C-alpha cells in the first residue's frame, strides 16, 4: 500500500506539527518491511520491498533496465501487492553495481543484469529462497554473505548523514516523513529558541564538512548575533574536488534531510531566504532537490508559514556554471550575485557581511544533513561519536585502485587502514598500497607507513594531508607521485581565478617546474625552487584555493622525495608513468611471437610475424604502455625501464 | 552596432524562433538581481553556444554592460564561445579517472577525431572537451558522449564507441 498526500478540496493539506506526526504514523507501517531482519527460510514473506540503487554509477551499469524488468515480471505474475520495486539513492557499494537489497531480511544482490529479474521473482519473492548466485561473496572464503548488514563493507560503517541511503525513495516525501522526517524542524520551530538550537549544535561539536572544519554552532551564533532584517542561509553543493561525490550522493539519496537542516539553520539565525548552490555537472541531484522542494512546499514544509508556525523560508536552487573556485564561500556568494566567482578578503566574514552584503550562513550539504539528527537526538548523542576534537561521523568517497569503490561513512578517528583494507577490501589486483590522497587539490598524500592514522581533522592534518570534503583516492604502486603532484597543480592553475598574483602566477610557475621534471628536463635545485614557491603561494594567496594549492607538492615531497630525485638526477620514473622517461623493449628470449602487442599497438610501432620474435621500432613508439599491459602474464616479454 | 543590425547578423547563425525564445528568457529575468548566470545558462541551452555577437544581444536585453557579460562567459567553463558538435564528448580528468588512465583516453580521442581538446570536428559532428570529475568515480575512467556515460573505458575501445554515433 502506498499512501498518497491527503487532499482536501483538491489542495494539498498544509501540515502542522500534529498532522505531520499523524501522517508519519500512518506511513510508518508501510515502510516497516524495510527495517525488518526477520526471515524464515523457505517461507516467503507476505510482502517484499525491492530497493534498487538509482545513483549515476548504477544507472550507468543499467540499473534502470533491471528495475524495468523487475516491474515487468511483477506485473506479468500479477503480484503487485506482494512486491514493491523502489528506486533509491546511492546504496554506497558502487563497485558492485547495479545493486539491490530485498527486505524483509536485507538480502544484498550485486552485479545484476536485467535477465536476473526472473530468477529473483520466482525464487526469492515467490518461494522465499534468496538467489545465492547473485549474492556478495566473502573475499577470503568465497562463501556468499546474504545479508547486507553482515558484509564488511557495510558492517564497519556508521551512518548518520547517509542514514536513509538505499532505504527510501528520494523522490517521495512520504518516505522521508514516514521515517521521522521534518520532526526535527517541527521541534526547532515550535519548542526551541535560536539560542537553544545553537546550544545544541555547539554541544554536538559538529564541524563544517566542506573541508575547513569550522565549528558549525559558532558560525551560526555569529550570524545570529549580526544585526539586520535580511539574512541568508546558503548551502554549498558545489562539490568541486575531483574524486569526491559525497554531497552528490546525499542530495540524490536524501534531499529532504538537506532542506530540513537548512530550515533549522534559518530559524537559528533568523533568515527567510536561502540558496542551494549546486554544480551543473550534477543533473540528477539538481532534479531530486527541485522535486523535494516542490513537495515540501505543497505540504507547507517550506515557503510561507512553515508547519503553521508563522516562520517562513524561501529556498532557491542556483545552478553553478563550472568554476572550482566557487566552492570557496565568498566566491560562491559573488557567483550567486551574478558575477565572476572571485573571492574577496575576509574579514568581514559572511556571518557579518555575506551575500549582497547581508549576514549569511553557508554550510556544506553533508553538514546540513547531520543537523536534523542532532536536533532530534541531542547534541550529546552526536558528540558521543568520534574523537575528542572531531565529533560524529564523516562521509568519504572511496575511489582509485581499491576493490570496494564506494561511499563510506565512518566515525571520526577510524584508522585509514580500516577504511582502505577492511571496508575497501584492499588494493585492486593484489598490488601494494602506496598512498591515499585526501582532500583533493588542497590535500595531500598519506603513505603506507602512516596507514594507521585516524581519519579526523587533527590527525590527518598532522600527517600532511587535510580532511577536505572527503575524497579519498587510493593509489597503488603504479602511481608516480611526481605526476600526481603535477596533475593537481595543473588543476589549480586552471582553476585559479586570477585575482591575486601569488596564486595566479605561483601555480603556473610551480606547474612549469613539475612539467619540466616529469619530462626529464629537471634541474638540480628544482626541488628547492618548488619548496620556495610553495611557501610563497601558501602565505600570500587571498583564498583557500591558493593557500592550499601547494599541499599536494609539499606532501609528496615529504614522503616521496626520492621519486623527485630519481626523475631529476637519474632521468628515471620509478613507477613507469612519465612517458618521456620510460623505455619499452621486447625481450627476445621471452617473446613467443603471439602477436598480441603488435595487434594492439596504436601506432604500428611493433614489427614481427607469426613465429618471428617481435621488436619495437623506437622511433615510432609513443610509450603508451599498451604492449606492456597486453603482453600475456605468462610471457612478460615487455621490459620497461 | 545598433540593435537592428545586430539582429540581422544573429539571424545568419540562429533561427527566428531561437531568438524569440531568447527574448522570452530576458523578460523572465529582467530586473532580478544576480540573474545573469541563469540567463546565460538558459540561452546556451537554446542556442548551443554563446558567440560574441549573442553576448552583445544579451547585454542589451538584460541591460548590463557587455564587459560584464563577456567577463562571466569567459570565467565559467560551462559557457562556450565556440559551437559544440552534435555529439559532445566529455572526458573526465578527475583524480580517480586520471590515476586510472583517462589521459590516454583523451589522447586517443584526439588522434581518432583529429582535433584537439576544446574544439569541434570540421563537420560539427563531434566536439571534444575534458572536465574535472562528473562524480562517477566508481566507473573510472569515464567518458560521456552526449547523455551516454561509458565507464572503465580502455583506449582500444574508443574507436568502437565513436563508431556507434
């Protein structure tokens, strides 16, 4: 049974705190199935909910087709009362996509193909016999692990910001309300003063999840104390760090949590207007946010007279136009004002003079998503998680050369090794862990010898990286750290807005030096020159982009200085990445003339024939490494030096 | 250039209906603070790109200085002053894609199409651009053709993918 909005005279009924609770109580039983662990083997349950992941990762591996087939098979067998297919937001275990969880029981299925629908419906839904073949397999034993909660990837996580991931339909406000949604907003609007809210936030120890880690309660207090009839509440959804998709997933999986957090913030500071600044690269997040806003408005949860308390808040979505620097708070506000997104010096801080010169609170998506939970459960509950100075949990997008790529939420202070090796399931292809890159272009690399570092603001900073927004990119032994540093510097040079000279010119000069090194033209003294430039750019830049741009260089120099020295002194790239410094040859002893390399070489630089040992024509070779990769392992005839 | 002449010149590139739709966008946003970026986004959705003449038209229509329009257009990577191909190819050069070989995908596309990143083939069939992270890091390396996303792309697959368009 799916409940519809209650309507009176064709109009949606605008909720008040009492009717909101009534509505939640009515909906909750229809969702109870999704929280039930109970299964009796061989005995089909009365009703099943099939929760299919509808995030872009799973979409690209055809989860929409899987859903369509499931629905077809259900209609065909006329069992629509028995099985409900729900498209949820990101489930988190992206590596196994398309994924689906079936409740009751929480059976997790992976790598689904549309054709698997028949077996799932026939066996699991109709006979109560889950399909083993499609389950997750234990990495060590190869045995299937049926329940999602028993899979290490999930069991080691603690979800607050992602508490609804894979469990609700983000396009249905009923699902959110049925899970207690908007109760925290109701509490904040009816029972709490702005001071109460701020006190609770301060007690929670919540710090900004966008990267800087500024205490949220203090930020709100400043804005609350700023005088003025007009104030703004803004949400930074301009998640620009390459390799980061936490905020996108939160918006796609649980958009109402973000809206509710913003309502609470607005009440705390006395704002009646707000913006969500979301990047254009996230069409699905933009769409789901806009659906959520329409639904919230229709029920009187946004706009005029919210929950009939007299409080009003208008929110607008502002679509970014592709500029990394707009993730910086003052640049973001300048962009909303319709100008080039250029930062300005602080003070004055946005809490005093922000958007259009008015007091403004700007928080990141993940920060807002935590707020309703803090108000509902109390600040002390939140503060019981995490470390002394970093409270609560943090969401990471775990990517790169790790087996279990996906979205991870863990208590602050969880060791990096737990995230990479246990949750992440170790390095792809049995290779060695080299470093984890945290914090995007402003961050740094944590090498293997510091793998036990706790992931919290203080420890990560001490290890030479930054927490950043939560992008965690795992690199294996094949990564060249000089090239990684060059990659990030190239990014910062491109994205530097050009306003201040240290950043505009400094990043460019640093890039030139790095390019020179990776091309084999490095000179003695280049490392020292990089260090000198780095300290200059760090100290003299206007905003966070420039102040942190040298971090990738400094952290790789700190831990992988010998790689720089090998590039400069010996003209050698130890990882074999920098094409100008590598050289490929075929070992005539080992070559079995299988022709694989000749066939795959993109520039026809390999000569040979069946039964004739192959040879690389060095003048033609572009050193792409294709031959090295395609040469069968048992021969390993390509030599890379 | 006066408005009549500007309009005539624009009609050489864009249809009458397109210009009317653009005019409606102006009406909807005129006088609204901070409207320039949404206006440019919507106009580009109609016309495909924002050549300098069209920017002049926008400056007049929105009553803002041309310098301001040009400044904004050139600042944000989402706006393009050159036409796009019928199929827009985007290669993600975000970190996750980069460490898994996206640079080689881009190189291969450049050699297959015979154009450099940031430009369009002479027949305007394909345009090629790189971008930083589409947030589909799990599929790295990723390329997009129009709305289609291709994950775990190998350089050898590039030719095959292009052939389907």
